[in-house]
C-alpha cells in the first residue's frame, strides 16, 4: 500500500543526539520513523495520543527517548519484548523499527489507541510487531501464552514504578529485565517500589540518566508468586 503521508525529516539535532548515544540506523530506518511520526501527529488531530505536536520535539522526546532503551535490549540479546501501555506506540514502535530481528508485542488497553497501532504497523510494514488490545493484568495471568514468556518488558509513562513492577515482572522469564523510562521522579519511585520489588522477586540492577530521562533497569531473580498481578485495576487502586 502506498503511504498517504510523507515521512517527517529527522532534524540535525536528532541525528546528533543519536550519534552521541552510538545509535546507528539501517537504510530506511529514519524514513520509517518519520512516517510513524507523521501518522501519530496526523491521528492526534482526531483524538489524543500525545501532548507533543512540534515535529522537532517529537523526534527528540518520542523517537530518541524510545531509542535510549536500545543498548539495554541489545546487551541482553533479547528475542521477545513486550511494551506495556504502548499508547500511540512508544517506546515500542521506534524500537521495533530499529531491531527487525526481535519480536515485539505492544499492549494497549484502550481500543481506539490499539486500532491506531494496528493501522500504523500495517502502513509501516512492521512484520515483527503484534498488537494486543487488553490489559497487562490479564496477560500476566495467561499461563499459556504470555506469563514468563518475555526477555524484556518496556514501559514509558505507565503508572508509578510500584504499579509497573506488579504488571511487568510476571511476564518476564527469570533473568529477564524490565526497562522503564522515567523522568525526574525516578529516585522517589524506586524507593517507593522497594516492597513491590521484594514481593515480585526482582531487584534494581541499574539507573541511567539519558539526555531525555532516566532508564530504570530491574531484573527478575525468581518466579513471581501466583497472586501477582492482581485483578485488572487492583495494582493501581491499591499499590503494593
Ligand atoms: N507509553 C506511551 C503511552 C503512555 S500513556 C507513551 O509513553 O507515550 C499510558 C497508556 O497505558 C495509556 O494509553 C493507557 O491506556 C495504557 N494503560 C494503562 N494501564 C494499562 C494496563 N494495565 N494495561 C494495558 N494498558 C494500560
């Protein structure tokens, strides 16, 4: 299918940010990322997917910010990654464009957003991405397909770390990693998540400041107790 929209051009600052982070692109990668941003900003005029509407800002705060997880996914030789609360596709879609050999599952509870993700993935021709319109809590208790099946969970702006740990860790294999993109609240959220990390049998293995945020890396040490995640809505309503 011929794309309806023209890809947005990557600004020089984005290319410099990426180079300073040792991120390299295959031919066509930045074109696909630019087409993704064009789709995101176009659809955003119809319903809210992002507060960021300036293209240069979007390259930095959406694409570059997502790509700050690349070194971590690369380092663990991950084959299966799940992005929780993907919203308009962040960080999942930019990562999937950069890592065509890795399988990505994007989970989004809101139907309208999941439909946008389906359309974007089709238009971008991303054969390594699957969209699931469901809640992380439900997948976390799905023993046949999802629980314990992932090498990496990614998430940006999906609740406080206490809540995220309960949603994410049951989906990981033992030794797998949760990569959370956080802002200036990272240190406080980590302190607050101590009990959740203990209950879910995981530990903080790294916190890394990047030009756009803080990456929090949490490693699963042993199997998660069966009771987690609790039923949909409960992790947020009554955080551990
Ligand atoms: N990650 C995106 C979107 C953040 S907004 C970004 O950084 O731009 C948070 C999104 O998570 C919303 O779209 C919301 O619908 C979704 N969400 C929140 N809790 C969820 C859950 N338990 N399961 C699945 N999706 C969830």
